[in-house]
C-alpha cells in the first residue's frame, strides 16, 4: 500500500475554512486516489474555500466566471456574457490574483492576468479559492489571492462514460462527452466539449434616446476543447500522472451600447503537465514539468506567449510536530507579440515549515525568493497561526491570524511594449495582515458554521499606464490601501429524508487610493474604480430522495466608474432557481435532468457601464452516466 497516509490528506473539505487544524494533519489516503499535495497544509492562519461539487455540476457547460460571480463573495468585472471577465479579490486588480491549473501558473505573462470567461467549468474537477496575500506559497501575482483548478483521477473504477448536454436561451447549446477507465495501476480519462451561444438577448439601449429595446448583435461565442488525463502506479512508492488541455474559443466581441463595432477575438490555449511522486515513510518527493502555450488573435493581429516550467520539492515529516517543504521552480517565458519579442527566465526558491506544539495550536512559516532575468524580486515571507481555544461535544471556537508580504513582477507588456515599455519598472509589493474567528456547532443532524475575517493590505509601486507625449507608458506611481471584512455562514439540517443546506457570504471592501498623480488628480481618498464596497450572496438547497432544488441570489453594490468617484453603475441583485431529478433507466445507466431559471425577476442591470447583460433566461441540463 502507498505510504501517503503518513504524509498528508489529498482532499480539501467543501466549504470555507482556515487551513485544517486537528490533532494530526494526516488522514488515510485510499489507494484509488491520485496523489495531489494539499493546499492547506502550509496555510495556517489563512482562508481557503473549496467550491461544492454540486455547484460544479450546476454550472457544467458554463464559464468559471459565472460560477464565481453567482456562488462566492468574489466580484468579476464582466464585459458581457461570455466576454472578458477579470477577477478582483479583496479590492486588488485583475493582475493581482494568481491562477493555477494542476500547479501550473496560467496567468498570461504579457497581460498579467487570466480571462475567467474562457475557463469552462467542465475543464477541471476541483476549484479552490485562497483568500488574501499568498505570494510566499505561490510566487508572483498572488497579492489579492489565488485560484487553484485541479483534475482528479482515480484507480479501480473500471469503465465509465458520461454524456452531458445543456440547452438554453439565446441559442445556448453545450455538449460534453467523457470516457474513463482505470484498474489497480492505470487510469485514463478523455473529455471533449463544445459550448455555443448566439448571445442575441434583448436589452434596453441606454446610449440611445428613449432607451429603446434592442437585440444584442456581434456577441456570438463558440468554444471547443479536449482533455486527456493519465496516471500510473509505477510501484507502491512511485506514481506518475499527466494532464493535457487544449482549448479554442472563437467569439465576437460584444460592443458597448450605442456602438456598432464588430471586433473579433480567437483564443487558443494548450496546457500540459507531468507529475512524478516518490513516497517513503516520511517524505514525498515531487517533480513537475509543464508547458503553457497561449495565442490571442484580435481582429487578425496575433499575440503568442509560452511558458516552460520545471520544479521539484521535498515534503518531509521531520517529527510529529515539525513538517518541512523545500523546493525550486524554473520558468522560461517567451513573448512573440505584434509589438515586440522577448524572453525571460524565472527561478524561485521556497521553504515552508509547520510547527504543531499542541493538538489545538499550529504555526506556518513560508519563505520565497524569485530571480527574474538577473533581478531580485522582493523577498516574500509569511507567518500564520491557528488556535482552537474552546471545544466540547457540540461547540468549537477558533481563531487564526497571519501576516505576509507578496509581489507581482512587471508583465512583459510593462517592460517591452513598443512604444512605451519601461525596462526599469519595479515589482509591485504588498504587506498584509488577517485576523479571523470561526465557530462551529453540531447537534442532532444540525450544523452551523460561522467565520469572520478582518484584513488590511498596503500595495505600493502599483503599476498604471499614463500618457507620455504620443504614447502611454507604465509607472510605479499608485499607492493603495485595501481593508475589509469577510463573513461566511453554512447551515445544514436533516429532517428524516429531507436535507436542507444554506451557504452565504458577505464582503465589505475598501480599496482606497492614497496618493495623487498630478495637481488636477482628485482621486486621493477615493475607492478604486469598479470595486464594489458591498457584495452579498446566498444559496439554499433542499434535497429529497433523488430530487434536489435550489434558490440562489447575489447582490452587488454600486461601482464607481472613475477614480474621482463622481459617477457610478447602479447596484443590482439577481435571483436564480433550479430543480434536478435523478433517474435510472436500466441498470448501470443513470441520468440527471435539471431545469434552471436565471435572473427570474428579469432585472435590467449592468456589471460594467454600458455593457448589456441578459434578462430572464432558461437552462435545461441532461447528464447521462453509463
């Protein structure tokens, strides 16, 4: 049997939690699972949230942007359904949030961010949100937080086939076919998907006199992709796994209201990763190599970037109270854009240590140093702790705290764009602190969990592009303070054959500009543009035998359009309902049929100014498992 049970758990519990704190940080790892390093192991004092597997099922065929916007406290700046969607976490910008697929960083090295609208939910099996500064754990870009997307293979499952289809309003038609086979030592899974939408919804055109109702034009989207996962148990002490993801998105770019632009964009993405793990009674040695090839073609102009990554680390149980992880990561980056060509080498050294002096208290220390093209990025430490100070048969009370430094190295565009790139631009830096409390109560089929976090963050050397004569150029000129509150609640209750579950969250975010750029700049003391101070979200699900129904709502406060905070986009709230039923036609052939209504109140709203969004719309899901 594999010796993994002596090292760590491979799965993250569903819901919101600070990193796991218990008398031991290990649980039994079943032979049927492919090993993956637990994100929470060295994250004491910080908050992680794993998205519910049922939420992933509800959003099959849709983009990750929709899932995060509707089922979490995160805010995404959406330029329309299926259009560019960028994440802001704890008031930071889109480039201040790292995104990983099976451990590979997939933020664009030229733009410095990921587009969440072209990451289909069907392209991964697990999604985890790491709130707050985490550069010491993950490297560049993780100033506001990180998103981790992972595939999960299993052994000893035999043959499995899944067929998923979604039909919906505005020409939506999504399909996915999946085949998997596994025995004791080998696992394979192939997935193919196609997502299509005409996006010809009706909207009130606020840019024209009388706000006439019109039908959206030039917003059609087609996405196709394929994935292949393979895994081998080479021996009781060795495991090899690989994942490959090819994604092609062809979309018309939805114009702003009042415009007749007919822009067109094609995104091509190829990602591949190979992991080798070797186990002993006290260590796990990992070697990871991967490649990321991205191409963005906008109105015929092609921009290509590539990343080639190699890393290795050793996770070592020094004793029952001390755990250690040491590693090195090398990343070779190339940019071949319409304006420039550039290459860059990045080397990172990292060290993590856990100390558990007692069963109810734990500490984490993380250190990281990056070198990029001979320049030192800011040294990045973090420290965190968790303490369960009260616990009995029904109640537990705990607190957590952390302090950290993070960074973002300048993008290729920041340094090499012609004209305007600034080769002397410095890395953005942040210092942050977090304090949180968590309460859990269980009794007779009832469970209540409450967690509240308070955080404060200072971001210096914030890069912005400014006009300089006949062109724009980036400068380290902005200073911003981000502070706020996060609240998470989970309530579950069983009534005989009925199960009820509620998950909710509230986010209060202040992202305050601390300095001015010129004498005429009126931004000091104001909120960053398109950063809502308030967002609330709640999901209620009822299950009875093979039937399930949910009601989901989220509300987003006003967003200022400019740094002077003189005008804003109005707040809005959306309510969605859905129902699903499991059926068994013949032995071993199961089906799940679902019906969903989004924006049931038919609200007219905008996420960004003059970017139309759809009214009431419908989805029918049919999932077959053979």
